[in-house]
RNA sequence: GGAGGGGUCGCAUAGUUGGUCUAGUGCGCGCGUCUCGAAAACGCGUACGGGUGUGAGCUCGUCGUGGGUUCGAAUCCCACCCCCUCCGCCA
């Protein structure tokens, strides 16, 4: 959520940001009008309440019954007006907040223009992709063939977009999760094991609601929502807190399964394990001062790349254009790994600086100096990495002519083998 | 799931027959006096958000959350959340 003062003082900046994202700019004027209306009502309303407060005190001290009754009657009249204005301001407030909740974050000036993913910019490609002439089986063939992935039984249990990992397949996933957690812990992130189910309010704080309601699973009877990413519980770690300046930056890393309904991706990526309703992910997260967030983002990008480099997988770095930026992001880099069997780049990480957007929703602030006013902090998040797509890359990139899979060096101890399927 | 107790301004507490509570006190913290310096003592100050004003300031809201009763609610009523104790069940 933006600061309302930005709409008051710099409406053109928001209009320009919305235009760069390809969104309707009329909402800016709607919000400004609502804001002015709200303040106008408040001025009258609060004057009436001030009167009521002082009069009520006076009434309490009155001894003369007639005088007292007259004053009470007068206050009843005032209260009618107060009730009407209260209702009005609540209505305006509600509309105002709903509109503001729908306004995405503003791209940084450094973010390239562009309307869609087609205009994202490839910053660099790292590592050697396999020779296209190699006869690499896609993971949806080699996985079942080696007894690593069981699609049929997954679907029988839970429907489409579910699968069972088996034997070395299950172990590879567990190895990746544990190795990634340790990898980031060694680079200064504090490991967190959060709840996988959170309250609805957490979804609002993290910016999942209201926009992505259709993508979230939740309990029909109780206030339980399944996390679509560890970003949600991590964002909520410090809700309603004022952090001392010396506690920043805070770096967290967490593993969670991620639950997504994928209503918006119906029909796409249905083959294999590219896009399940449940998948494992290790997430990096940072709370920083506004001054530090740019450097923190660069460092987080380096951390994400380091995972792929350590695994020896060829990847590329994309900078998202303004039109493809996520709802809460000011700047985003995607990491894509090359899957030679699928024959495509797979997104395994999206690394973003959310600025103060989430912090304002979640009321997370810090005090620059003792005694100074508390200001919103910055939040950054990035996958480190999404596990199934990394597994796809391993099964395909490290596939050998005899159909076995070479295990990346860094995973051999945890997998307990140098080769899978041998 | 059942029974009972409880959530107050960083921490600890007072306040629950509705009205000087504009929430008291202690601790902690900050500033000051004193001192060569410090401790102690003493004095002053110490929540967050909103509206308004150039400004000092004025003002509204917040005593777990949301409603309600009332001229007036920390205090009464309802719902919900959370914590503690005991019982039951259970990985």
C-alpha cells in the first residue's frame, strides 16, 4: 500500500507508475477525491466529538436535575449528527482503503519499460547449456522411468497437478531443501521454520489479498489460510513492531511447502512437475532501511545465483520490465534455469525489492535514531530456490547417455550417491 | 472438547457499584540539578495513529479485537482472538 501522502503531494508520480504498468490511472483522482471528502467530514465530526466530550464531563458534575436533563437532551441531538457522520466516514474510509489496496507498487526509474514478459531484459547468461543435439529425455519421461516420480498415484490421491516422489527422487528433494537452507545460513541468513497455515490478515499484510484470492487455499470454517510462499509468514514476522535501527538488516531464510490453486494458470505447464498445487521452496527474505535496500537486493540476487552456480546448472538473469512486475514490487530480477529436456528456461527465483509497500500494510517500522519518528522499513524477498524446477534441471542437465543421472557434487553426501538410477 | 482465571501506555502493576482516568504508581529509558567525575538523591520528560495549524499548540481515536448500551465506557452487555490452570482426548 502506498502512503496516502504520495497521492496528495505527488499524484503524477503514481499516475506515471500506473501507466508504466499498463494500468488505469483514473484511480488516482478517485482516491484524491475520497481523501479530501474524508478529511472534510473528519473536521466537522471531531469538533462535534470534542463538544460531546466536554459536555459529558459537565453533565457529570451537574446537580440541578432540570439543567442536567436539558443538557442530555441536547447531546442526544448532537449524537444523531455524530452517528450520521461516523457512518459516512466509515463508508468513505472503506472505499478509500479498497481503492488504495488495489494500487500496485511503483516501479523504480531504473526498471525498463515494457508491456509484458516478452519485453523483459536478459542481463546475462551463465554456464554452458547442453548441446541441443544431445538426446535428453524430459523429466516427465526419465523421472517415472527411474522410479523417481509417480504421476499416476499422485493424481489418484489428489488430482491433477499432484505427484509422488519416490526413493532417490524423494531424497533428492529433501537434499536440495536442506542443502539450500544451510547454504544461505552460511551466508548470513537466520533459518526460520514458520507455520504453513496463517490467518487471513497475514495474506493482506503480504499483499496476497485482495488481488490473489483465487490463488489461495483456505479453510471454509476457520480462519486458516495455506501459505502460497514462505514470503507470507516471513513478512508477518515483525507485524506491528517498531524495530530498533541497530537490529537491521534482518535476513531470514525459510523452507515451506507452497500451496497454490493456479486458477490463473489453468491449462499451462500441466506436464511434469513444473507447476504443482503443492511444491517446496526455500525463500530468502530481508528487512532493511530504505537506504540499504538497493545493495541488499544486489546481494540477494548474488545469493540466488550462487545456488545455481554451486549446482553447476546453466541459468540466466532477467530484469522484469515495468509491465511484468509483480503487484508489490519496485524492481525484480528473475533467475531462470535451462531445462534441456523440456527445451525451455524455467523460472526458479524471483528476487524483488518491495520498498515500503508491504511494510506499510503490515505496519512494520523502525526508528532511525532514538527518539526519531518511526518510519516504514523495506522488505525484500526472493526464492532461493524453487525446488521442483531445480530438480527438473538436475534430471535433465545431468542426464547421461545410459539414462542415469549424475548427482551434483554439492548434493552427493545428502543424496547418498554419486549417480541416480545406476 | 469441558470448567475456571486473565489480557491496561517498554516491563510490572493500580483501576471492574460508569463521570476530575486529560489512565495512577514502581522499574527501565532520556534530559537536567548536584559533583572534579560518578553513584545516590531530587526535578522534568517518556505510546501509536488520524485531523487541523507556518508554529507553540488544539483536537479525535486507541486500555486484546470488533460490535452494542449510555449525555458519558478501561469499567456494563454480546461475539471473537489470545494466554494461564485443571479435566478429557491425542502425534
